C-alpha cells in the first residue's frame, strides 16, 4: 500500500487556505524564514495573486505588514514558524487591534500531539494574542477530503472578511503541520486557484445601511464636535463642514483625523491644546455635550478636559473608545451619514461658534509671535517639514514627543496630506518598519509616498527596521534631542537619577548607521539647513538614495522646553 505524501497534503491544505485569503482580498504575504511554515511558503509561490515579501526579523516583519495594510486599506497576511517566532509580532498585533488595521496572522505550528511534552520549538499557540485578535482559529492538521479543503478555503475567506470587516483588526489562524514539510513530487495537480471576490464594505452592527439613518436630534444646549484619530471616508469633510455651519458647531480636529490638511480648513480648530491651558477659557468654552468621531485625541489636555461631558460616540466599527467615560450613546454608522442626518436640538447658537473661533485665532496669533522670537526647536522643524511634503503625499509621525508637538504646531495646511501614526497603543516601537511598509505599498500603487518624523529613541528602538531602508522613497527626519524628552514635560521630571532612568539618552552615530544601510545622512542644526536638505531630496532623481536621506535634526532640548513652557504660560495669562 502506498504511503500518502504528507508534504503534498500539507501543500494542498496551505494552498486552499491561501486561495481563500486571496479571494477575500489579501494580496501580500509578509513572511519570516522558518522550517515549519514551508508548506505555506511553497503554496504562496504558486499562487499568482500573492506577493511574497521576506523580512528576517519577525517583529520588524509585523510592523512592515502593519504599514502595508494601513496604506493599502486591505488585509495583509503575516507568516512565521512555530514556537516563539509569532510572539515577536505582539506589539504590532496590539497596534493593529487598537487602530483597526486588518492583518491575518498565520502561525505555523508543530502537531498537537507534541504540545505539552517538551518538544523542541513547541508552545501553545492556539490563542497567542488573546483579546487583541478579533478571532482565533485552530483548524487542526491538514486533511485530504474535499469537504475539509473547502472548509479551510472558507476559513481563509472568513479571516480576510473579519479582518477588514466592521471592526477591522488581526485574525489569527494556527496551522499545525506534520513532517515531511516538502512534497516528494511536484504536487501540482488539484491545487486550488484564488477565487475572485470582495470583502463587503460599510457593514453596521445591526446590518442596516448607513443611508437608512433617520434624523438624529442633537441635545439642547451648546455642542462641540471632536474628531480624533481615524480613517474616515472622503465624504466626511464636506458633510462635517455643512453640519458645522448649519448647526453652529465648533470642530476640534486631531492631527491624525486628516481634517487639518486640505479638507476642511475653513471649519476646524487646531489650537485647543494651548487654549485649554487657560483656566478661564476652559470654563467658558465648556460645552453641554460633545459629538465624537474617531479615537482618543493626541492631546492629553483635551482628553482630560472632556471628562464628564456627555458624549455621543460615532464609530462605524462598533468600538467603544471612551477613556473619559462620558459616552452616553454609541452610534454604529458612517460619520458622513451621521453628519447629514443631524438636526438641531434648539436654535443654533452662532455666538458660541464665533467665540470658539475667535479664541482659537487669538491663540494662533500669539503662537506665531512667540515662535518668531524663539530659538531653533521642534516647532520650526515641523513647520518646515510640512511646507516641503508635496500635496497628496504622506507623513508618518512617531509617538511620544513628535506627535504631541505636531499637534501643537501643525496648524492648518491647505494642501492635502495623509498623516499616519501608530496611536492604537502609542508605542515607539516599529516606526521604521511601519514606514517601510507604507512606502512598499506606495511603490505598488496602493498609497502615496511617505515621509517620516521620528525621535532619536524611536529610530534606534527599531534597528531591524533599518534593514528595510531599500523600501523608503522619501526623507526621514530624526529629531536628535538626546533621549526621551517627553518626560521633561511630565511629573517624573526632577526625580532622582531622572536622566538615567527616564530620559535614557542615547548617542548613536546616525551617520554611520545610515551609511551601513544605504541611506544618505545629513546633520542639520537650523531651519535654513533643513529647508535646503529637504529641497535637495525633493529635487533628486526618483530611485536615487539622495531622494530618501536620513536627516538628523539636532535640538537643544532645554531651550525647546522653555519655548513650549513660555507659550503655555503666555496663553494661560491672556484674556480671552
């Protein structure tokens, strides 16, 4: 009796799964090398719709996949071998879960009979990512019968649909395989082809179409709209502008909302972080209720000020993003449709909206005057960078201090700009790898080229990401201010051994690092030098290393802190 070819069975099983994933919209498989994952790799090689991208370090691979999925707005599959390998995905999986980025996590595994018996490279992977995975599946060992192959293909389609569904995020599939992992023959017969299908869009929790929304009556009293980080459809800016003007609603737009850059510049307010440091303004401008879109804002001052204000949360994904615990009602619907359906709870208070706008403008004018006399600091870096990113291109801003200072200093830009940030869990890890993934998607025509604004710690925290420098196609600006300067603004400042235990300064030679990974390095210490470096990068030929330099911007962190503290003190003392 002929023994079954286990390698061939493994391949057919993996091919059926990948065909289902491709049918659900997956076009990219990011993999890290390993033995147990071999059947999936071979199947991926033979499946035309899939692009296979090998990345050595699993952690870097996961952030690469995160960036690619975010830019393409479609699920990306991630593959690793058994044991601790998929555990290195954890930070990126958390980020994908919190920000709603669709990933399909394919964890190759040893047979279930080896679990718990001390077998090499074998752990319990079945629910490795806990609550951070939308679903976790363990279909068991491959089987040859047609029903089983149909079921694993259906699981692939389901995983892609759930990952990109009404609550986007990671979906895990655990894939145990017996040896041998490589087929004895070519095993080409009966391999499934990818089915052509699309993931349904616009689902809501109750299955109703967003267009079926009835009129939404707002509460009486003075209202406020807060648009936090999120991926909103192209219809929102016009719908929000119309609703804000019709209902006299001030709109506070987080930088990661996308509404500050070329979309609703005549509507949104951006100086609230400084404005709300004025105690009189914080009291006088406090609304009776808030209409919220998107996630928690970058500004901690705004977040704390929102505490206790009754809120209506609009979240098409069905999440409950309410760290201030003020949400009294959640509406699962598309934000643009909600804006169109809003009706006033009373006569619109135009004086209220005017008061907000005048206060915002006054703080903005004060900030301009203050900055004109200020020494070189992150504020000028951000404004110079935003002035050089071409219309329609993208910028990845790192967490900790850079995104907060961009929140303070970005203002409103008339040209469109897509701003990215890993704000789901706000970690500083994986920034360069995410940037590489964003630019890979751009090269594939699935998103705009992406620039970067990083801190020195985030740049060295992702050393594996430097291995992906070949994917970059725009400059990366690194603010070198000697460590974690966010702590200079927090209560830890002044504690014993503060510099060593909190600020943790590093002193990397960015020039040598850049050279080792094929990047052109320039060290700049002023606005004119930065502008010249950005001009030179923009003028360089496409594909030239000079078009994707690493620009190290050196900042005197103590002077910078004085600039920011000085602005906040001036705003706190002003009469509004």
